[in-house]
């Protein structure tokens, strides 16, 4: 069994969030699971965030999503493939 993930660290969320969202929407059909985490709430909302995406589809497309995200200032994305031996 293999799982494909994209891990995204977003700095300056208020500046980057819209562009990140646009890229994820463009490739939305390949996103199976999406988890977003940031520290703080209400008046103490953090400007940094972490997103974990479980993605499906062609490896080249997955790598392209990570590449596009990495072009954004203050965004770091990593493609991770995990395989469990049967």
C-alpha cells in the first residue's frame, strides 16, 4: 500500500492563503483528504499554517502541484510517498 502526501508550510498566511487556495482549487480533483492546522484563534490567530494533503493520481501531476506551491513566497511544499510492505 502506498500513500501520496503533499505537506505545505505557509508563512504569512494572510498574504499567501488566497494564492495557495487557487492552486489547490485548480488541482482539487486529485485531493482526497485535506487537513489545515494553525496556532491560535480569534484575536490571536497565527500567521503560519501547516496543511497536509492526501493526493491521488499521476506522480508527475502531484509533483507539479508541489512545484507550483513552492513558487509562492513564504510557502514550502514537499511531496512525500509512503509505502507499507505487505
